[in-house]
């Protein structure tokens, strides 16, 4: 499947490619610096196949009944719907050119058009969510690959550590090596490959989209069920009568059952326990320890280190104490001796199930990679000669934006800034150019009449049936069919 490739004739049978700002001279039989375009017998061609999505039997298409009399046009199986993606389509650089493919189709009686182009993104990056309580590094600390800073640690979320990687300053604002390393790391992360990185003053990480994170060589298996206080609230009734006191160790909010409101409502009496750290509200303690890779995301290996002496006014010999982490990964059981000192003992049978219940309620630890890019620039000229109309059409929900057929989140405000979960795209959907910048697919789908109204390149519209070659793959079942949301809106008018 060919697209509108720009090329200039050159000496010695070389071709000058104008698909990106590098403007490579490509020898016969060779590829350009991006490995995306090649000189094939004097013709500039796109190396990777163009990808089309099919909505067929796997997506719920019904077969034509074989034995029952029905109205039948002779087709054995219903023809699958196809959606043309921008993967492998090529770019519009130097941007005044129409998009490589502007494809028309009729969906449920509505004339539609899909404009596809691979965008060259210098303004792009990834947001990484790492499901773990392990300490990965202080907020704002540099994140490095091969010694080069590619981003930083950002504010943590509930049970997850967050990284902000890439962006124009790391791609183009530093040294050439920093730009190259950043570009390669973003490309690998976006295409679902593992990347090893380190955090200044923190951990070494191996991040791969859709896979468990590896922190300091240890594979994480679960994210916490909640903070220490939330864990108290969830499981307080299940501990009732099985322990006199429960401490849930957590880097952020450590919970104490007898002081917590949940314990008060269950009439659990004071135990005389004293915790180090800063008391917030009853049963909730901040800063009981430093962040780390031990119990509950703290730096402790001995949970008793966060306890002071028990108050003899309330404590008593034989008092049963359970200490547990927010994932259930760490748990220990103690009883107070005659001197009111905790003595570790085997976990009683009645407490085993409640501890295991914590682990059961923890979701699997995964790495999530969201590609984020700003498409508010010149690639819009490949869609319309008046680019602001495309932006307005998207804001007015007349144009549906997808990335390789996957749904995107569009940021409010100016421009076209979008995020997409990279695991929802076909394999190796992202490319690069050595400017350095990433290449990401974008599709704009709208009614043909709306496309004409926004000043689209109507002379370059071609029917879907005219596309030949390429690679046809089934649409992911958890992705909405790119036409579905648009058509549903149309038919409701």
C-alpha cells in the first residue's frame, strides 16, 4: 500500500527523502536514518506495512444462517468493516501536503471520511504509573537511562509511583546524547519494550507497559489495598475478637485499630499502644518511618521499631498484637509478656485468613505507559488548509480522534493534546526520526459533509475499496470500534 511519499532526485541514484526534517539521501536498497523509508529501485517506499483494523467475527459479527430461510444477497459471510489507521501511512512533512490517506466510506448509510497521518512529535513524552509502595525516589528527582536524564519522579498516587518522562526539553534542549537516549527510551516504552532506568537518590527500575515493575531487582506482584487507615476501615470487623490491637504499617498513613474510628464503633478498648511519628486524626499516623522498600513502603524491616513503650494503664500481659503491611506481604503476631514487651509468636489460625484477605484484595502490580503528544501544530495542515477549524471540530465532538485505532483522552484547553494507553495499539505502532522525535499515528474521523465544511482536501479523498496491500488485523475487543461512537451520535439526530 503506497502513500503520497515526497522524494527529490539526487546524484548517484540516491533519493532525497522529505518525510522528516533530516532529509536523508538514500542509496538504492538502503533505508533512511529512521528505518521507515527505503530506496527501492529508485522509488521511495514506506518500509513498514500500512495497518488496517477489521471488525469481523471476533468482534461479534454474525454468520449468515445456513439452513434457515432468510433474505440473503449471496454473501457467505458478512463483509467485515475496515478502518484505516495511520500506522505505516507516512507523514505530511513539510506539512503543506495533504495527509497520506484521506479515505471515504459509508457506515450505516452515513458518508464518512478518515484522515490518517503519522505525526512527528518533538513535543511528546510518556507518563508512567508504577503500581508499588516501594520507594523509587524523591519527587522531582531525575530519572536516568544510560546516565542521561530523561525525566523526573512526579507526585505519587494512591498505591502507585509516577514518572514523567520525555518532553521537548529532554529531546532537544540538552546534549545530543540526552536527546538520542530520551528518544530511544520513549520509543521502547511506547512500543511495549522493557526499559531499565535509575532514579537519583532512589531505586533502579525496569518498566514495561502491561507488566509488573521490577524495583531494585525485585518483581512487584501486588499494589496496596489502601493506605493504613483505609485498611483498618475495610478489615476492622474481620479482626474483631481475633486480636486486641492491629497496626497497619504504611509509608503515608499508618493505622491503629483501637484508636481508629472503625475500632471505636466496634467498642475495641484502648490498648496503651504508642506509635512514633506524627499523629493526625485518631488512629492515623504520618511519618512513622522514612520511605523505603520494607514494610508498607517504609525503610523498616522490624515493625516493632515504630512502637514506643505500652502504657501500663491500658496494656496487659497476653495482649494480642497483629502488625501487617498494606499488601499483606509482611505480617507478624506478638503477645505482651509480663513486662509489657511484645514477643513474636506463630500466627494464630484465626488471623491467617484475614491477613490473606488483604493480599486477595490487592490488585496485580502493573506498569502503565501513557503516550502524550501535542498535535496542535502543523500536521493539521494535512487535514485542512485552515487548521484551526480542525481543532474546533474536535472540541465540538464533530471529529473523533484515535491513535492507531485506539481511543485517546483529549486534554481540555487549546490545541490537540492527547494521551493514549500504549497497550491498546497494535505492536510497534510508534516510530522515530533522528531529529530526535517520535512518530505516532493519528486518525481523524468525521462526516464527509463536515470534512468539506472545514475546508478539507476534498480532491484527495479516495474510497476505502481503493486501498490495496497493507496488513489487516482484528480490532481489539476492548477498544471501541472507531466508527461506533461517531455513528451512534449521527443516528440519534
